[in-house]
């Protein structure tokens, strides 16, 4: 069975702090895709990053970076120098190769950034 | 380019009624999927449509159904509403060749009284 676990329910930081959101996934499939989405108060989910199971390169994009560790089934997301506008709920999601666009989401981590 | 549009934004129904939610995908997107979001269960996949055909279905009872029209617009219907159907229903669209990048609408907040 497929599963995504985000152990952190809520995180509060002060502006300019770095923050890492944890994600652990479970799947027996060898080909899968991992995602991070952001949900601001307006409700729509905003795509942030996708990672293939066979591509273990980690990336940095502006203030965002991702750490994919297949050995520990983790796909963590870091925001450097957080800003108030980063306050949102962040979801980690998993898609297996045969499932079309069906995503399995974690329960989400609510990030609050105060000034 | 307009984003994914969902109507209505809010809806209040009573138990036993039925409801229809509408979703207009981004122009050129042919795949539409639906998700239910509740505080208890989180985000759960309902179904996915491509070219008017249901490609995939989540683990929901038959009271939940959907369809897609030739212009890619989609509707979902919930019959015999239950209190537990109260949720934010999110629609997402994607290009056929990039099914993994989903663009979500702002959702329809359904309250069942």
C-alpha cells in the first residue's frame, strides 16, 4: 500500500529563519513521483516541485531546496530565510507510475512565519 | 491564461439532497481530476477524467460520480448527501503529456446540514 507521512503538524518560525518540512513515503513500486504542494488560505494547491524515483539529484530553486533520500524513503523540503508570505499548509504527495494523476497526499504541515 | 475555475465557491445543502459541482480546466488541458479535502481524512482522490472517459477512481461510494464534457469541463455529483460529505472539493487539470503537474482550482466548500 502507498502512504505519505508528514509527522510535523504545525511549525512556527520567525522571519528569516530556515525551516525544513519532513516527508516520509511508503510504496513498493520502483517507479514513482514525489511532489510538494503549497496551500495558501485562498484554498488552491500550488505545485512546487516534482521528483522522479530514479532521479536522486537534489535541487535548489531560489529559497527552496529539496532533499530526496531513497534509502530512508524521505523527501524533505527546506525554505531558506523564510518570509511571512511562506505561511501556508504544505503537502507532500506520492504518485505511482500506474495511477494516472491520482496523488496520495500526506496530512500536511501548517507553517506559520511571523515578522 | 485563466486558471482552473470551480463553481460555486460555497454551497449549503441538507442531508438527503444531491449536489452538482462544476469545474472548468485551464484552456488546452484535457485531464481533470477531483479531490475531497476534510480536516479528518485530509486530501483524498475521487476520480480522474480524460477525453470524457473516467481513467481512475478512488475509494468512494457510488453516491459520488462525475463526468467530463467534450470541451473538457467536468462536473461531479453527490447524491443522497450525508453530514460526512461536508468538505472542500478541489478540481485539478493537467496537460495530457505532463500528467504529474496538476493545476488546482480554489475549490467548492460544501456544507451539509
